[in-house]
C-alpha cells in the first residue's frame, strides 16, 4: 500500500483520503494552496478534465505487512499529481514521480 506524508512544522502527517486531509499544491504564482487529498491514481486512470499539479509531499512509502520502504522527497521538489476541482491525486506509474 502506498502512503504519502507531509510535514507540519516538525511533525510528519500521513495523508489519508478517508479523512479528507489537505495537501499543499504549488500554483503558477509560486504560492501554495491547500486542496483535498484523494490518494493515488494510476496514470492510465487520469480523467480528461484533470490538470497537472505539483504536490508538496515530504515522503512516499510502500507498506506491505511488516516491511516498509520510504523515499524522502528532496527540499524544493514535488510529487507529480493531478487536480480536478478542489481535489488532488498523486499520479502513479508503479511509483510516484518526483518533479
């Protein structure tokens, strides 16, 4: 199962689409806006109305059973995502892409 984590001050917050957590999205102006996190979306399932988005996520993890694998997102980099209205998804093609 893929998991995304964002930072709030020094805390790591695991994003959960069920509780409608919010994640920062980079705007063209260079500012961030918080939109509703909806989870991960396979590249082949992207709706035609979706717009590209850069998501401010600090870590991506794969958790299966007792093992877990984490990848930190470097400072100043983002996770590739898509936005539809006020909802965002991270795009996955086996693993989310850092942009």
